[in-house]
């Protein structure tokens, strides 16, 4: 088995290298072309990064570690981007806090922990969230100092392919020069026509993270990752949550079987869904908010009332106002910068990573982009495989996945096997009385190579990485099944699902 696994991995690496060498670059980029844009003067940088989010700050630190003189420009005045300041981190803080309250109210008694009453102290909850954010942003500044990354606080805009004009937060203007400039400006909330976000009654995810009181009724427009997570936060601590989605399914990128179970779980928690529904208008002129909705295909209109409406219909790349058009940087119709496999745009010396280029809009994907991009700049080899990027919905239970869904495998016409294992049969899940969900593995029928893994469970976001590593190295389901897993752990469910894929599970 071990030798077969090694052979498979060697074969995968060889085929991957052959594919990389045969792929023609969209644009030809050579070291000589960079020389035309080398700036002169003692203040020149090897690398300038516009944007200090997950992609930008990782790129800046890695560039400095590789011996390149580096400057990072960030308009917010706090590093970490949307993710750390008003996204991933504060939302996870509130998800955890609200889950603790929900567990105390609904589950502690069954574990023999009883008390007379429990209540939400919203200011304290928000304070814990804010403390986590400020601690982490200061931590990144410390990493910049440690790695000798120059940090400029202000809004950067291209003057030339090697110069960025910065309006600093102090109201001054400075020009930062660099041989290689990386655009890492992230993304912004996708607006809805006719809906004005005031961050009070009609909020984006930013406003939903800072509400002053718990809304009695919350309407979420959009059933994606962000909408479901924020809906969960407020639903757990008392809001009546209704999710309005234009499409026929929640989280359309999710495996269909997992999605159905996930939606049922959210409905059991009290979340209501209005799918195939279009928002026609939103009126916030009164005390609350009134939404007029109708079927996506047209039909009878109805009215929904809410105290707060969360607009969560996706995100768009933040590329406007950077001077990219003047340089002739090529972009697609939604504003994403087109790059080659080295993250280089069609303008020599200008690169892009993260949410401003095609690919999943995820912080960890942006980090990998940044890491690989500066490796290429330094003359090394970098690589990011977007098929190996895990996705996680941080509700409870969580849903995590990597690789292909069953629908995608069917579309590809690949012969495959499916192995599943429910957490109801997992000893650790039963011991902690939190056994909702399952593991699902898809593997190629002939070779047993794993094609996709999908997990719905508590802490699925932590369990998925064994599967990510397995896919990265071209492992088979038998490889996972024959790997010893500690008992009792939730991760044993992955081993059992692997057994079910190539043979038979033990515990069902």
C-alpha cells in the first residue's frame, strides 16, 4: 500500500509538472522587461505591496524574508484587511460567543450544569471581539518590524508601473517607488440596486458586526457563507432570522447532499428561508425596514418587515480608483485583474493577488497567492492549486469541503465511488452529545484517488485539513483508511468514511 501510494504521488507530481510546463503564459514576462521600470534612487523598493490584508501582509513579510526591500501601503491604518478588521476574525469571535450563550441556555443542563438564569451582555460580547481584533492587528505590525517591512499608512494609487502616489492618513502626499508592485487591495461589499446601506438599519457584514442592540427581526439578503454565519450569530442570541435568496439553493457551491442536511440543521435552529425570491424594494423610512419581495421568475409580491436588514449578496474586487486603467492593466468585466501563472499582469512590473484576481475570495487563498507571487519575483518557483483550497462555513455545525462536489464529478463524467460516515456513530461525538453531521468522500473508481471531501460537523473546519493534505499528495481513500487515528476523536469519522469508500466501515 505504501509503495503504491508513493508511486501515485510521484505520478501526480510528474503530471503536474508536465501540465505546468505545457501551459502557455497569457503574457510573456522576462527579467529584461522588468529592467525598463527599475527606479533609481536610494528610496527604491524591490517590492511594493498595495494593501495590508491577508494576501498583502503575507506577501510583504515573505518578500522581506527573501531579502527584498519591501514597503506595504495600507489605507485603513490597521493591518489585516477586511478579514481581520471587519470580516473573518470578528465574525468568528461573535460566532463563538453566541454559541457559548446558546449552549449555556439549551445544552448545559443535560450535562449536569445548572443555574438560575443566563443573559447576553452585548457590549461585553462586542468588547471581547474588538480586543481580539486589536491584538491581532498590533501583532502584524510587530511582524513588520521584526522582518523590516516599511509600513506606509494611506491610500495608494499608481502614477507609473514603478511608482505609487500615497495620500497618507496624516494628509500628506508621498511617492513610493518599487521595481515590482503587487496589487492586494481585496474586495468590497457587492451593492444591490435600489438598496442603500446605512450601516444602521440596512447593514453590510461590517455593520452586522457592530449592532448596538439585538434586533427582534433580522432579514438576511443572500444565503452564502457570510449571510448564514451572521444570521447564526444573531439568531442564537434572540433574533428571528429570515434569509432571502434569489437562487434555488443556499450556498450553491456546496455539495448537494451536504447542503440539504445543512439547511435542515439551520431550520431546526429557527432560521427561515425564502428561496427563489427576489428583493424588489427596501424602505427604511419608518421605524423598521419593509422589504417587498417576489418570486425570482416574477409573480405575486409580498412584504417582509424587519428591524435590521443585512445585505450579503457577495463581494466585488476593489480595483477602482487605483490608476490601473491609466497603466493599461487588463481586467475582466467585473473588475478582476487578469494575471498569468506568475501573478503578473500584462503591464511589466505590476502583479495582483487575492480577491482582485480570479479564484475563490478567501483569506487563505490570498495568503497562498502572496507567498507564491513573491517567490516568483525572487526568482524561485511558487504554486497555488485552487482546486486544493478548502472552504468552511463557520456555523454550528460547521461545513468544510475541499476538491470536487458530487455534482462536479458527475459533470466531468468520471466513474467514482462514494463513502459516507455519520457522526451519530462516532464515539467522541456521542460522548460530548454533539453528533449532527457526516463525512462524505468521493474517489475515482479505478484508482481510488480522492476527488473531494465534505464534512458537516462541529469543528469541521479543523478536520478538513487531513483531507486537504491527502488531495495535495494524490492520496487514495485506502491511504486514509489505513492511517491510524487516535481514539476517541472526531477525526475517526474521516477514517471510517474512507473505509466506506474503498471497502466497508467498521462502526456502521
